[in-house]
RNA sequence: GCGAGGGUAGCGAAGUGGUCAAACGCGCGAGACUCAAAAUCUCGUCUCUUAGUGAGUUCACAGGUUCGAAUCCUGUCUCUCGCACCA
C-alpha cells in the first residue's frame, strides 16, 4: 500500500477551490436557494479545537450535499468579534483589543480553511468592523424611534469580574454566564433596555412552528414563561394596589400580603413603629449573597400596614419577605398559606393564621357534630365508613383508594378529612411524632384502624388547620368562601374574577417571565450606544447622518467605564441645542451584534444600508441553522426578536417571521478522558496536530462516525486509526480498480446505498451514512470490475465527508472539473434487486457454515481442511463465485452444480443441498 | 423541587413491537502473508454445545401488557442537561 501524502493533497485542493472561487455564490432567481449556517464563533486567542471542527464539519457536509443536489447554497462564515475576552486580554497583555481580535481571526480563518470547509469566504464579516457595528447603532436608533428602546433605573445584575451589568439571560444560577465562580450582585442603576417583552406573545406562539429540537423549544417556552392569571386590587392606605395571582380561587384564604424587599414603593408601607425592624431586615437582605438567598428560609418583617381584601373587606397585614421577586407580577403577593407552600412556611414561622379554602375533590370535612353523634357515611366517598363513638374513631373501608387522616400527637385531637378515589390501597396516618403508612391493599375486606392500635380522639375546638404539615396546592372544591362554596377551582376562578370585574377591582391578565433585554455594558470592546446627554435637552439620540459613532482607539482601562476616559469621545455638541453635551459611554451587549449577522451575510459589503432588501428576501430564512444548545435562551431568543422587529420596521417582507425555521443542535465533543475539552484540563485535541498525523479527511470521517452528531461524543486517539485505515484503502484501491461493467450485485448495492446515504445525510445521521459507505466499499473491493458511472457515484458519496481525497481521486480517474460541484447521484430503483440481497445472505451463510465446519474438524480431528467443495443447485451456480469465496475463506474452493456428472463428491454431500444452502464437503 | 434526555456486549455506538445474541468502529484472539516483525488480508469475539446444529442467559433493576419486548406501560435506582422561591 502506498502512503499517501494527505497534507499535500489537502493544500492542493484548498488552493484550487479558493482560486476558482467555486463556493462563492450570488443570487440566482433560476436556482433554488439554500442557506446553511453555523453559529458564528467568538474568535478566541486560543484558536480552534477539535470541537469546532466537529461543529463545522456537520454544516459543511450539509452544505456540500445541498450544493451537489443543485441548490444555490449560501454557506458563510464570520466572527462575533466584539466582547469581553479580547478586552481582558488587552488589559492583561497590553495588546490593543483590535489587534488581539484581528490576529485571532486571522488564525481562525487559516485553521478553518485547512479543515476543508466550503465557505463562501467572500461574505466574511466581523462584528467589530466599523462597517458592521455602525448598523448596530442604526438599528438602535430605529428601535428608539419606535419606542422599543428605553432607559430606566432598575435593579440589575452586576458581575464584578466582567465589571459590567448582565442581561437576565446571562445570569445562570445566580452566577455570571462567563464566570461560573462569580456571584451576581444586584445593583440599582440606570440602563438601556430593549422591549423584548413587547414580542413575548409572538415569540412564544411561533415556537411551535419551528423545526427545532424539543428541548430547545421547551427551554424557550419556559423562559418566556407565560402564565394566565388575574390582577386583583387590594386597597392599601386608600390606594388601590394591583396584585397578580394565578389563583384567584383562593382569595378567601388570604391571611397576609408579602412585598418584595426590592420593591420601589416599599418605603410607603413601612410605618414609624416598624421602621427600625424593617431597616435591620433590609440591611440583612442586602448583605446576603444572591446565591445564599436561594437556600435561606422564608423570612420577613411586618411593615405596620394593612391591605383590604376586596371580596371580604378583611384587613390583612403586609409583610416584607425575602422570597418575593421584585420584578415579576406586581412585586407583592397575596399570601394564601393553606394553598401555597411558600406562604405556608412563612405563616408557620410567624404564626400567621392559615385558612383553608380549598379541599381536594371527593373530600369532605367531617364536622365534629356529625362525627361525634352517629355512624357516618361520607357523602362523597360512598365506600368509606367512619364510625365514631365515645370519642374513639375507627375507619372502615373496602374500596377507597387513599384515606388520609391528618392527626396530631398521639392521634389525639386535630382535624382530619378523607380523600378517596377508586380502589383502596393505603391508609396514611401522619402524626407529629412519626409518619406511619399502612398498606391497605393486602386486606381484602374491612379492617379496623384500631387493629393497628390506633385511637383517634377528636375535640371540636381543635379543628385548626394551623396544624397542617404542608399546603394543599392542588385544585379542588371551595369551602369557607361565602357565595363561592362548593365550586370547583376552575369554575371559582371564573366566577371570582367576574365578581371582581363587576366591582372594577380585578381583571384577567397575562404575565411573562421574560424581561426586557438590558443591553448596556460598562465595557470598551463593543458598539458605542449612539446617545448624547444634554443638560438642557436631556437624552438625545445621535442623528442618523452623524453615524457612525466610532469606537475610540485610545482609552484607559481599569478606571471604571473605559469610554469615559476618552475626552475626545465623551465631549460632543448636543444635536438639538448645539450646546456642550456628553456621549453615552456604555457599549452594547454583544448579543445585539449576533442578532442580525445572518442578514448581513446576504449583503456583507453594502455601505449604504445594513443589507439590500432584495438580497435578504432571496436568501432568508436560514434553511438550516447549526449550533450548540448553550444559546437556547440567549442568542436564539434575541435573534428571533430582532427578526420580528426588523420585519415590522419594514426592512423586509412580512413573510420572513423567523430567522431559523430549522435548527440542528450538535453534541459536545469530549476529550480522550471523557471530559469537555478545555485548556485547563489539558485534554484539548488540536485539528492541525490530528491533521498532520492522519489528514483532515480522516479526521472529518472519524468525527462523523463516532456517534450521531446530535449526541455528546468522545474523541479517541485509537478510534481514528480505524478511519485512517479506511481512507488509505480507498485511496489505494480506487485508482487501481478495473473499470468496465458493474455486476448486477454491485449495481443493486450501489443504488441501494445512494438511497440510504442520501436519506441519512439529510436526517443528520452521518454516522450511519459512513457505515453504509464502508459497506459499499467492501463490495467494490470484492468485485473484479466496476463501471465508470458507479465509480463516480462512490466518489460522490464519499466527497462530503472526505472532500480532498475525493477531488484527488476524481482527478486521478480522469474526471473533469470539481467533484464538489458534481451532481449528487440519484438512485435507480430499477437496479435495486431484493433477490440479490437474498443471494448475498445465502453466500454469507455458506461462508460461515464452511468456516464452522473447518473449526470443528480442527478441534475434533486435529486437522486443517485443505480443500472445500460446494454442491449447489444448477440455477444458483452463478451466485457462488469461486474466486471470491476462496479469498474470504482463505482456502481453495471448488463449486459444482449438483447435476455435474464429473463432480468430486466422495461422501455424497451433494444430497444435502437445498435452495440457497449448498452441500459442503471438506477434506 | 420542576422540566428534558439517557443507562445496550471489554470500550465507543446503532437499534424504538417479531427478520435481534443485537449493525459498525475500537480493543482483544486466531489464521494467512513474512526468515521475523510492522502493515495488510480473512475469520472469530455472551455461555454451553455442534460436519454446517441445538440450547441457555442478556440490552440499569423489579413488575406488567402482548402469541411475542432492548423496543410499550408502571415503579425503583442512577447519570447528564436546563430552570429554579415567577405567586
């Protein structure tokens, strides 16, 4: 076998592709377009690792097959080059961020080119280029005009390592998304926000139209977090405070209110008498780390104020609590301790009354009067019988599913109720000393609770739900709710809202968890926000004609906001009054940049506008987007939002509603040790090293064959050897193969494989496609000759995975042009012959029979079989190829038709012959 | 706590009702080639059995549905990921 010089071949074809610009595309109305896109990378100074190669190869294969299928394929690459790491590197190594970034990009490009990716490099973009980011500013102004941008003071997430605020989406588990070890602090700051919430409904509704992995869709759904509820107005100090709740059916159970410690109007409620305690409490909360907050018990203090329940006119105390989220709903909750676990815990701690207003369906409280006086059949659970006499309670039942008795102490005193459904299984007794569960399922008939030695005494005055162990949070039947008693929760919600609406004290509302997008960053390496502050005119947007606001080169780091250190930058004249004014010194979140880059690819050199409408309308939407799941609720939500806004601003046709109708989530590539590749762990596999040793085609093929590309996979230095063997063999065998006529068997196999591989690639089951390709190659190897056309087909099938050697072999076998631009093969169904498949199986079976016999002879008789004779039915003779069999079995094989008079058959094995099953004689 | 997805032979990984003792790759074993090794080629690789056969036990664990289960249902254990006091 020759040792092929893969590196030379790779360079050769990469150069040819580039010189001939074969992957560059233009709008062509005659051709169907297809837009394949991978999430563009942040160009880190560390360069690419194998994980990137894995990701890009997935997209490249897709782009290649679509191109060969005749689509006009847009497959671009660019760089999300603004951002913190460059700035930090600049501070650390004293390199200007622009230089750091440009160097990193250069490095990325050369690495990516050596991966054989078929990008249209002519469309490359960098978000840190003035030609790109000036359009960020332009969009910001457009959004501003439309009222989609606003400035407000709010509690914001602050990461001290980033030295900047973060968007809600960038806080993970109370920590910074970039700095997993850094807790986010809450600061009160005035910042720029984008009204993503204005599109919450559409963003949510359109999720179901997307062909995305379910888990990403679910994540977005949860993130937007729509909940239906109502706003109920509670009167506080003569003022109406709207309070959001999803459980208006529990309004009669409200025994207190809790306001968030961060609520802007909190101070209005704290009365003189409670000021001291409140301040101590608030101080404590503010000094608590965000992370510890979650673990804390519910805590709070009384404000001294009261709210009036609009339906009962009861006065309930207002507490400050550490568990109420300030910016969700109304920042204050109506607390129903009997039916909300948090409220329950709080009430228990501060001995606030608990009032039960919902009981599970099929449940009735047995009132003491009823219980004490007579044998009692539960009204609802018809099969439960409770008898109470002399203060002793026994429970009898044969068909009740679950009987809950809530009791206190030695089962003495306390309220209890029975809940039943279907067959009897268990009876549960809870006591404050221990929880005991009795399995009722073993007993067929009636058992007495007292058999277990239980005595239950009930006293009237102890009917007190404060003894409940936890809140009942399910739906059920209303009690203690005046006119709404006996309604089911869902009915009660409607009725109660109606009653409140009638009094103008409440209404139905919808709440979202999604918050507006905070885009201000107190950092340098980003897009300057085009705003000017004038003492006279206030906030004044930069005029469109004055764009771009260029990011200054000379700033000082480490003294707060870097842009503020550039006097030339800050000082400006007010566009309105022409007086002295100052510029905004914050920059934009880089997710702003990545929210529309896919549009810019369609027209990346446009100086006059962000993109040409026609071009966007030709190429958009992205037909296949590829990227990791880490952007499920960040980039993917922002980009969807942006697209919808630009659509509404008339930048392109109304039909473009979603940027990425189809999304593929690739898995993570782990290192040899099974852990995520990272520099600190030292398990990073570098493409150039692998490439040098095995060739990039081999690496691509291997990456795609380890596992399904949507799964996390593990790099293995051993595994790639297998792929190398295959690549070498192909490279060795193909040029030597005799071209002529393909056998029926080969034709059938080839056409079947074309069909399979096409389907597998289209479904991203690349691993299966590679297996099919290998199986096909095995057949080709076995055959004596192959037709020119079939050989071409094989190379075409190989080419998306191993483009360089495919090109090389294409050329070596005398084909013209680039295989990358050749037509993707179409299967000829007529040539697929199921009978041949059967013959194949018969042959495999025969081989294994022969081998088995050889093994047995060796074991039993200690001799090696030398010659093998097969006796086959005359019509099957052609299916048994002596040469091929001999090669497989490594022995001389002679095939006779059973009716051959001259056959050699000393033991008359030919009598054993059956269709598809030859007789075998070994000697 | 809530939500999503997993657990398949020594390892990686296909397989979602019969064609499954389970593709493919790695590893390992045997043979061929060679003076020898590497490379390459062929075969084998759950257990027992066997002139090409037959039997048994498997797909986290325990039950169940079915004529039939790796595949469907229930429960348990376990791993990964996402959200996390959202009223």
